[in-house]
């Protein structure tokens, strides 16, 4: 259901291109943060839950990093850190870590796993 039949990939990402062509990587486009599907009327009337700061870049950045757009700030912790928490606490007790290459970021913060 992709709207276009071709798209570009930076030439410095040959491994990603190879993985995509082998069917081992995918791209997800045109995503947005919603608590649940809603119509324009439902949004304007406030009859359904919406994300905090739906038109705010900083709130949407936090929503993307936590996958909890209905909760303000970074209190839900990051999705990467929460995944590492679950893997470390599971029956196989995986040794995990979560980090960011660009300083402290919400995405890599867990409740138990600290970046």
C-alpha cells in the first residue's frame, strides 16, 4: 500500500539497502502519534483521547521515544530502555544495555536499564 513505487536511500547506507533488498529490513513512513483513530469531529469535540501536544514538535518527539503519547514528558521512559528491561527481567535473564550515540536520550532509558 506504499503511495510511491520507488524512494531514495543515502549512498552511505549500502548495508541497509542490501538488507531491504533481501527482505530483512523495512521502512515505515507517514506515521503519526494517535491514542486511537479519530475523526476531525471527534478531535474538535474532545470525545476521544488524544496525544499531549498533538501539534508540538517537542511533545511528538517524546511520544516517538516513549510510545506513550497520551502521557506528558518522559515519565513513561523510553521504548528502547523498556524493551531492555523486559529482556533482562525475563526467564532467560538477557544481559542488556541501551544507549544513545548523541547524549542522554529518552528512547534508551528504562526503569532498570540506565543508559
